[in-house]
């Protein structure tokens, strides 16, 4: 009998028309008929800390069994399911309405076999009797009305479910996105594409599993149980004969289900990998094209696609075998039913109409069970996807952004790096900073110099709390900055990154990024301060639409300075602000920096290579071996023949002979000279 659902996919159109919705999607089929749905979730997994799907596939520790077992409950599955169900809560009313419509449409479709059986008996008897004394036309009209109502109920159910599903997906996406934005940068940067795939693909799967599949599942339960009841009513003997095929097919379905769950988790991970590769290449398309790396990137993408295809192939083979065998057993069962049923008809035990009804109900029950298997497999898929989505939503960021004290906006104070030891979480054991100490007085400007890769930008990352030190602390006015909420702490810092990022929007919205309440006056004043005179030359001025890269490097940096200044920051962190500029742009950027320094309102921490920038700072510190080895004014360090600073600068000048120009020019513009 179970095979009939496979048969049902190729059944004649007339028969398909009798079933409201044919579900021939073999891809997701799985069936666990002997274990109730609830029990499966309540059963406990043998391990205490359940791994995520990613961990399951990557772990070498978990037994093969624990990796393959798809659906044995377990805290993680159970809690994922609970969360998925909780997501549907705001949709209770539409879902209840949809279930009502579902029951109505199922009742109509379940009456079809019975009606057909009666019609056959009616037409094959000598003295046809229609119940309630109806004429043939009246009976036909009644059936037409009934079928139309059933179809309308089914259409209503489908619409309501789809809309509810979309609303759930929308909520889930918003929650995932908000949670992702609050994570520490390391988490998102390392798995950027993966987060995107969770945001798009996994959320859809979860949404589907709570609405569409729930609806199909309920329909399946109604179809199978009512169908079976009707079959028992028509002929208990034939029904028992049909049920004989259930145990072997169920066993196959259990193994198939487990295998499918494993494949499904792997496929979702592979899709995540594919998204990651595509995101990385597409966001760096200029570099990809400049290095003629298109074929290389295509190959990378192809490898990921290959992996997905390989998994799909395995799934196709498994489903082919499963559906082939269940289809075969279904057909054999039908034959047996026909053979044995035929003898019962010839002995007059049942009528031809009863046998027809019974066969049709068999098809219904088969379809119902097929939908049930799809339902279980989709729920498992939903749980897998849900686990990945909730992993982001429920993740506590290593650096929470909203818990902690607020920094009063006008508070100024000394910034101290005290005994800092730091290593990147992704590169444990590689110490970037070792006993790093630095004190920055209020309004002081400090330039950090040192060899490339020495850890200069890492100091700024610690200041901005993208990371926390492994040992030691950064304090502001004597207070550990970890006591402040990250949001509040970052609100007093202005940042000019090495490669400023613009967002799609106008120049004004870009300057006011993170500061949406800024007035046009404030925006213009910040732009003026940052020497962004180019904006006034643009046809639409501050309302000019820009994209990610639609300004020159120098313009972007000055715009970034304006953005930072608009915050009226207490601390300003500039990273290689003039590293990629020509002499004219560099002078404009440096002029902007001078204005900030002259105000002595802001404590500035520069990371710089160029002498013209470095020399503007009141103090220069040399970073070597993860700690400060020298500190002094530009004049002090440059005049000390043995200073490391001199050696570093000399090496740089040798590397770029033209830079000597700056050495001569620099002293004229140092703050002490102004
Ligand atoms: N996100 C990261 N994860 C792991 N290692 C990192 C990360 N960022 C930087 N590093 C490593 O930390 C070290 C210090 O990097 P950092 O960017 O702080 O150096 P830097 O002095 O600013 O270099 P440059 O002058 O070339 O910009 C380098 O060895 C770098 O490879």
C-alpha cells in the first residue's frame, strides 16, 4: 500500500483530480510510521551537549550512530522545535482558520471514493435508488456544490498558510539579521557567507516547515486516518491485507529518513560554503577582474557546486531506490487487493462499488502517508535549518553591545592600555601584543609606528572593542572600558579606517552614517572641517547619490573624516588615513587632521606610515615585538641617531626614495610649529 504514493505520482489525471493536492516531491520523503511524532522528540539523545549540524558533520568524536540518527529528540532538536513552534504563535488565528478550512476540504475530498463507489453500484443495479429521493441531476448539482466548496476551502487554506509562512520568515530574518549585526566582528567576518545563507535559505526552510508542511502534515493525518477508517468500514479483511505491507516499507523509510537527514544537513552547510565563496568574490569583483582571476573564482565556485551536486546525487539515488521499492510494493498490494477483492465480489461478500471505494481509499491513504513522510522529512529539515538560524539568534556575542554602563557624552579622560596581552581568537598562541602599555592624555595626539604586521591596527581594534585583550585592560578615566556598553563606548570614538566604506545613499546620509538626527548644517560643517570641498562642486551637492566605491580614495577618506567629526568624538582613531593618496589629496587630508589637532579637544591615535602624518602627532611611539620600545616627539626621535624610529623611517625612505620630500616639509607643519 505504501507504494501507492509513488504510484500516485504517475497515476492518471482523472485520479489525480480526485486528490486535492498531489505531493510527488520524492526529494524530501521520509517516513517513521511506528514512532509517534511526539515520542521522537521526547526521547533523549545519548550525549549531553548536542552538537550543531556543523559540529556533527565536522566532529570526529561523535559516533557514526549519533551523527546519523536524525530525529531522536535530544535537547537541541527539542528546543529548536519549540522555538520553531513559538515562531508560529503570533499566527495562531490565521493558522486555526487554515486548519478549519483544511478539515472542510479534506472532508469533501475524503467523501469522493465513497461517492464513486455508490455511483458505480447505483449504475450497475436494476433499480437505482439515490438517497433522500434525489433525482440524478439534483444529486449531481449537490456534488458539484460540495466539490466547489471543498476546492474553495483548499484555496483559502493554501493562501492563508503561505501568507502566515511569509510573515514568519520575515520575522525570523529580521531577528537573525539583528542578531548577526550585534555579534563581534570576528564571528561574522569569518563566516560572512554562511550567515547570509542562514539569513536567506535556512529561514525559508524554517518558515516552510511551520506553515506549508504543517498544513500538509495535518492533511496527511486526516487523509490517512479517515481513509483507513473508511477502508475498515468497507472491508476489514482487505484492509488487513493491505496493512501487511506497512512494516517492511516502514523499516525502509526509517533508514531512508535517517540518511536523508544527514544529507540534508550536509547540503545546507555546502550551500553556506557556496554563498561564502560567491559573496567574497562578488564583493571584490574589481580585484578579481584586475587579476584576471575570473576562471579561478569560477573553479572555486564550481567546486562548491560540485559538492552540492554530489550530495544531491546521493539523495537522488536513495530516493530512487526508496520510491522504486515502495512503488513496487504498492502495486503488488493493489494487485493482491484486486485479486482477493475480486473473489469477495464474486462471492457476493462485497459489491463492485465497495471494492472501487476501497481501492480509491487505498490510493488516498497512500497519498496521505506520502505526505506524512514528506512532512516528517521537512520538519527534520526545518529543525536542521532552525538550529543554524537559532545558533545566530541565540548566540551571546563575545562583546555584548548593550549591557554595561553608559559613558556620559561630555566625559573626557585619560586612555590607558595597561599590560595588554592580545592574540586573535582565530590564531591562538600567536601573541600580537605582549605587555603593551600606553597612556594617552586628554587631547593628546599619538602616532603609532612600527613594522608592517606589528600590531598597530590591532591596538585600534582593542580601543574600539572589536576584540578584548587576553590579559590586561584598556581604561578610560580610570574605568575599564569593558564596564561600558560597547554601543555607548563606541559612541565617543570617531574612526577613520584605512579603506573607508561608503554605503548606497547620498553624500549627506553617508556623512550622517550612525548619526541620523544630524542637521544639514551640522553635516555641512563637518564636511567643511574635513576639507570636503569637492562636495560643493557636485551638481547635486550633498544630495548626490553615491555607491560603495563611487568617490576617489582621497574623497572617501575626507568623507570618512567628516563622518567621524560629525560625532564630535572624544577619541579619534585614524588608521593610515593618507596611505593611498597622491600629494595633493594627502595635503588636504592632513590639513583636515591639523584642524582637529589644533582644537586639542580630541584625543587622537594614529596608525601611520607616512612621515607627513606621523610628524603631526605630538608624540610618536614605536611598536616592536608587541610592546612600545620608544616614545617621544618627532624632533626627539628623529634627532636621536640611535633611535629605532630613525632606522624605521630610513628603511622606509630607502624603499621609497621620493618620500624624502616629506621629511623636509614635515617639520614646517608639525603642531608644535603652528
Ligand atoms: N582578524 C585577524 N585574525 C587573525 N590575525 C590577524 C587578524 N588581523 C590581523 N592579524 C594578524 O595580526 C598581526 C598584526 O596585524 P595588524 O593589522 O595589527 O598589523 P599592523 O601593524 O597594523 O600592520 P600594517 O602596518 O601592515 O597595517 C599580523 O600578523 C596579522 O596577520
